[in-house]
C-alpha cells in the first residue's frame, strides 16, 4: 500500500531562522496552489454570500453559476492540481513543474479567476479551459517518461475537466444548446471519482500508520464496486439517463462507499485529528449520494445534495489533505494543532449548517447560507494565515521540495 502515495515521516526539525531563508514557494506544486486555493476559498465564498444576500451585483457567470464554476474550477481544481503535481513526482520518480513553469501555471489559474468577472467571455473560456489542459500535460510528461501507466487516468480526468469547463463557458455564450449545469455536474462527478480513488489509497494507509491498533482494510471486490459505481454515475450524467435508473445507481454507489468507509475503522481515529478529519470528510460522500437520490425522487432540493459534496466532502477532505501533505512535505510533524483542529471543526460545521438547516427550517435558508459562508471563509482564511510561512519557506529538515 505504500506505493500509492509517498509522504515521508519527517525527521526532527533543524533549528533555523525562518526569516533569513529564501522563499521556497515555487519548489513544488502544493506550495503555491494550496495558498492560492485557501485564500481564494475564503475570499470568494465571502463575496458569494454578499451576492446571495443581494448586497452585490452579478458578474459574467451570473448568480449560482458563477458560484458553482469558481468553487469547482477555481478552488477545487487548484487543490487537485497542486496535489497531483506533488504526488506525481513521487509516483513517477521524476520532477514535476517547479520554478518559472510552475509560476506560469499559477498565473494562468489566477488569470481565469479575474476573467470570469469581465465581459470577455471567449477569453475567459479559453484561459480557464487551458489551465487543466496544461496541468494534464505537465503531469503526463513525467508519467510517460517513467511508464507510470497506473496513474495515466489522472491525466484523462484533467482533460475531462478541461472539456467540462469549456462546455460551461460555451453554454453561457449560447454556443452550445446543452445547459451549463451539465458541465458542472460532470465536473462534480470527476471530482467525486478523484476523491474516491485517493481516499481509498491514502485513508486506510494513514489510519494504520497514524493510529495505534487500527486495522483499516481494503477488500478488492468492494473497491471495484465502489469505483465502478462511481464511474457509472459519471457515465449516467454524461448520457443523461432517466431519473429512476439514476436513483437506483446512486443507492448502490452510496451503499458501497459506506461499506468501504466502515472497513477503515473510523471510530478508532477520534484521538488523532489529522486522521479523523479524513474519515469525517469521506462520510459526506455516501451522504451526498443518498441526498442526490432523494433529490432525484423530488423529495428535497438538488442543492442540498450538491452542498453535501462540495462543502462537506470536498471542503473537509481538502483541509485534511492540505494540512497533512503540507506538513509532511515541509518536514514538520504529522500532527494537527489548535489552528488545524479549528479549521476542521469550522468546515464541518459549515457543511452541517448549509445542508441540514434549510431542510429543517426552510425559512432560515438565507441565514444558513450566511452562517455557513462565514464558517467556511474563517476555516480557509485561518489555513491561509497559518500555512503561509510553512508553504513559503524551505523544508525544516533541509531536504529538497
């Protein structure tokens, strides 16, 4: 299992004056993209809450579409690219982007965030679609050179994200007749599959390595069912299958994810925050699938299921992985302090408020959105402040990266 992702146990930190060391921001992909993603998550959700409440006007991608687009193709995709460029170096044994090429990729991402707020729709479309395309090329080169065929599918998923993003823009520009939400849903499914793959690779390993007495397990047939049904949901959305078939598929997929999660023994992780956050985040995946099934039956609003995935699963898993990989790849102990625990609790509370308060008290939907946004922005703002010095300084153990 150690071949899945290599995150070294850090050695004892070497005393050094951090202020005198040169910046290491462009050494490896996780450094700039974790900072960009966390800062953007805090700022953009705060702006969205103001827009939702009616205090701000609407930008180019109007209303909920701007919000969905930026959370998926801005925030989430930045974290995915940062993680894959970092893990890809370990998987292939070859260097990934660093220095000026990495800075150029970050600038391309930043340009996309600005352009969606302008009237230049075609430019925004091309720049935003180019970001995952360039990331796919940057990841594919070391994979091909090392014949790392096992992870080629990540390149394909980034290409699919590029197409989905382009589809959203072209629909907004009225070039495509398909609704823009089709591209959003496909991108959500791609991110769900990435989380399913990486969760299965790292959560059992981190649990067994970090929790005394834990015996997290993986069963091959259950793994095949879980990943296969997740891909089937993606295919169903691409083909726009009828609602009844989709609801049945969502039920099977939810049951598989829940059974998989139970095999990882989450109850044994409660004393280790840097591990339990990953389990808490993953539990939102089967919950999202169940809620989406209920939405397909017309019993609840579809936004409830979407936010279970985006705020709950994506938000919490991103924070858990950004803290763990940032600490592991900078030579710090793999432990969550008060700041990290505060981030975890705030993002989980943001998810609970956003998903369940509108269900219990529909009249409180606006308050739920505002409170959830405040908690989310505080969580990612705290991460940004706490990890700025960590992500911009060289490793404390003197190793490269």
